[in-house]
């Protein structure tokens, strides 16, 4: 099974997750989350596959999140508005993300990744 691995190469968590995938022998295609920013349609699809709330896809620890004061704005936004916002800048998107045929996992949580990838 090949999965899509979205990363920001300078991110230490992304580096750790990528190495973890390699050690586990998981076949993956890497994609730079800023150079090839996810589209609103992709984000919508991944959100639905994930089973998580939309906030799980937002990089709440990033500078852009703070600069844009999104903590105050997000509660009043629809999911579609959030998809459009995230699609406008890859730095707003939680990373890394792995996407398989029937799942999407934002953020590196080893136990969740082990379960979904069956490793």
C-alpha cells in the first residue's frame, strides 16, 4: 500500500515521521505541503476520511495562525471556509499528514499511524 505523505521538510516532526515510515518499511510518496499546497477539495476529502474535527487539520502552533488571529475567527467559519483558508497557504495546515485509500491522519501520533498502517 502506497500512501501520500505531506510534509514541510524543515519541520522536525516531519523528519521524525518520515524516518519512522522508512524504518517501518511503508511505501510512500512525499509531497511538500507549501510548494504543492493541498486544495480545498483535497482537504475536504481528507477531513471526511479522517473522522476528526476540522481543527485537527489546522497548524495552531504556527506563526501565521497567530498573525491572522485565527483562534478568534475559526469558531465562526464553516468547514468550507476553513478548507479555502487552508488551501491558500500550506503553512496553515497541520503537518505531517498521511493519506491512504480510506484514511487521513494529520499530525504524527505514532500509535494512530501504527494502527492505520498496520505495522
